[in-house]
């Protein structure tokens, strides 16, 4: 049984079509990410699943039941909001208990479940605090506890890590994934951060211009992007088209090679000149102008310390394995149509 | 310029001397004179002010039944006006802040403000015409409440409503939509969300608005003269003692009653955070 099934989903705001026909099935217990740039429609899809927006056309099914026209309080989903949306006039404990109280769960059970939920996000002794007296990361966890305590079939997360600093974000990514594995419910996670989507998800849907342009596992989306847009948005990519492609690959088409798959090679390979050397701690990025007429990015690990900038201006040869060349299917991109 | 720059205290003094003078002389000075003269008396024969300390005025106010009645009546009117304004303003402000489109919001705010441009007197007289025997209200509804306390409460509610709507509107505008969505998401219907989320967060704004409606009603004496029939409020007593009775000290003593009530009220609502909403 699918946890979520979207069919022909559309949403227009005035003359703007935010979601332009989305079909999607999300399996029970899956960690599913919706990835895309801002304005690509991913958040609107999430809001239609939650019931905050009514679709212009199409249907939303939750666990096989058509909920397209139902109000949020009639759906067995809970949401973690981007701004957390904690009630400032209630304590943390009261915030977490809110959903149970509304559903008339007896006081004793309410208390126990809220304490459990707070313990599961490692906030055991914070029940009496007000949200305002907590840090961003703590509030985020309260929001998570407040949603999870209701034991929904599906948890919707709208860029929940967006407001956290990098360190905390990486920590929360691991925690979220662990919590999801523990509770075993379906997570639908909206993000514009491709690292986040790749790290956490079982499957990823890449959004562009109100449509899904590719659905697949992180490996599939990264190693075999279905379009130049996906190749460019998920990770950095060197995309070759036209004459350059013909010169490098001996045939017409659109090809892509990831920066970390390209190596400097003394003798063989495509000749070029290093235009820029960018040291980034763990790795160094080289920008190389190929003689064939393309600018490519090469990433190398700094296994032996900083390489210095000595390569700048040097002539080099670049090589890669054939199996790392991604041939991108020729297809009209929705984003190009505008 | 550089002289003032090097002397920040002087600069501050130049900035603040005029408003401080105004505040001290015009505001606090007048209040002080009011308080002091409340303890004076008037010679019954000559009508001259006797500038010696006496509690006679306050003794009269506290002991004579009529003053207690008028005070209670004024309190009742102010409280009723405030309650009516809250009941009307909350749904109106909610519509303006959360339902109406952003573009029509500006027009709605202007529409709320425009009645404040018209003269208070004209609006009160307009109601006198409306409420008159044989006036528009009687000819449409078949009956009119006529002049009296009810009419006073009605007209005061009409006059002060904008002062209640605006702070509540401002409070609602600051209330993020995501809180309402979160409540619905957690299973609450609209009514529950309103009771459990919107209302508790609006309390400071409601109190802020009530400070206006309550104090303005408590001090009013014109509306009650125009549509109040025979009823009298504290303001009328003050006015009568200034004019006809020519007893300024007693007028001052009566005037301290609403001041005192407002101080008590402000202290009471201070804890709700209403004063930060003003």
C-alpha cells in the first residue's frame, strides 16, 4: 500500500501555475525528499498533501483514501514547519501535548506520550520552558516531537533545517534519519539543499518549474541524471554539448562528467590550461579551460595537504573513465520552455 | 556642528529641552494643579476659592450616594462599551488581517480610520437624529431605543471602535499564519484554533485597545449630553461643577476618580503585556 499517491496534481495562484501536473507514489516507511530550487513547486505539493492548499486539479490519496477535499484536521499527517510554528504562549510540554489534547486523549496518557516524545528528541528536562527561551536547534526538535507524538502515518517536513547553522544541520540530518528509522513512518522532506536530500533519502524527486523531472534513489539521481537540469542542480556537473561534445566523445549529444571523476593525467587525455585553483579544506577545486572549448571543474581530495596554487596557468591533461560519462537524454526541459 | 559633536550632553539637551518643557509644564503641571486644587474648597457665600488643605471634597464624594451611583454608572458604561468594541473588533480585525487580500487590507484600514476624520460632535448629533422619535431608526425598525444610557453606550461604542480594531489588527498581523496552520495540522478545527491559539495571543492587543475605549468612555461627557437623556456620568459632574456650580476644587476632586480608576486598570493589565502593544 502506498502511503501517498498524487495523481495529476495541479495548483494555480492567479495566472501562475505553481504545480503543473505531478504524479507521484510514495511507499510506506520511505524517507522521501522533494528537491528543487525555490519556486519549483515542491513546497506547494507538500502543502496540498497537508491540506493547507486545495489543488486546482488532481487528487491526493493517503493510505488509499482520497483526501483531496479534506481539511488538515481530517488528515492523518503532521507537519514540521520551516519556522517551526511553535505556540509562543504555551510551554514546550503544552506545545507537544496540543495535538493530543485537541483529540481528547486523557491527561495521564497525554503527559506520558509527550514526555516520551521529548525524550526521543533528547529534550527530557525542557518541558516547562517557553519556546522563546530555546535555541533554534532545540525549537526544531520540539516541532518534531509535537508532530511525532500524534503518531501520524506521514510526517511532512518543510525545509526544517533551513534556519540552522551548518554544524547543527549536519547533526540534525543524522538524527532525523535515525528517528525516522526508529518510528518507521513515512517522511516527506522538502529541501533545496541537494546534500541534504542525497544524505537522508531513500528516494528523491527533483522538481523544476512545477513538475517532477526525475525520481529515483540518491545514487540514480546523482550518477544518472535524467536531464541537464538535474545534472546541474544535484551536485556540480560539467555538461558538454554540441561541438565540444563531439570533439571529446566522438559523437553528438549531451554529456556530463562529475568533477570528482576527472583526474589529471600526465600524457593522455584532453589538453587544457588551469585557470583557477580554489582551496576548500578537504578538497581543492580546479577550473580548467579545455582546448576543445569548454570550462570544466575538477575536484581533488587534499590527501597530501594543500596543493598550493602552483598549477595555475599550467598546461594539463584531463582524463576520465568511460563509465563515468553520463549521456543525458535529449529532452525539452520545462525550465527552458519559459 | 563640531562643537555639538564634541559635547553630546549639550546635543541631547538641545534635542529634548522643548519637549521636556512641554511635558513638565503642560502635562504634569496641569495634573499637579488638578491634584492640589482638589484639596481646596470654595467659600459658599463669596464663591471665592479657599486655598487651605481640606479633605471635605473627597469626604462628600465618598459619603454621598449620588456620587457613588454616578461612578458605578460610568464604570458600567465604560465596561459595556469596551466589551461591545471587543466583540465587534475581533472578527473585523481577523478578517482584515487574515482573510482579506493584502491589497484590500490597506483600503480596509483606511475605511476604519476615515470616521476618525469627522468631528466627534457631528457624529454624536447624527446619532441624535437617528435615535429621535420619528427618526430614521423608528421609521425603519418600528421603534427606537430613544435617548438614555443605552443610546450612550451605543454611540460611544460607535465612536471608539476604531481604537479597538487597530491594535487588534496589528496584533493579528504579527501572528504568523503558520501558527494557525500548525493548529489545524494538529487536529484542531477553526473554532478550537481560535480559542486555543488566536485568542490567547490576542489578549495583550485587546487590553491595549481597551485602555483607549475604557478611558475615553470614562471621561466622556458630550455624547451623554447629546443622546444620554437625563443620565449623568462622571464627566457631567465635572462639567457642572466647573460651569454652573462654579466649584473648581470639587470638579478637580471628581476628576481624580476616573484618573484613579485608570491607574488601577493600567496596573491590572500591565502584567498581560498590553502596555508593550500600545
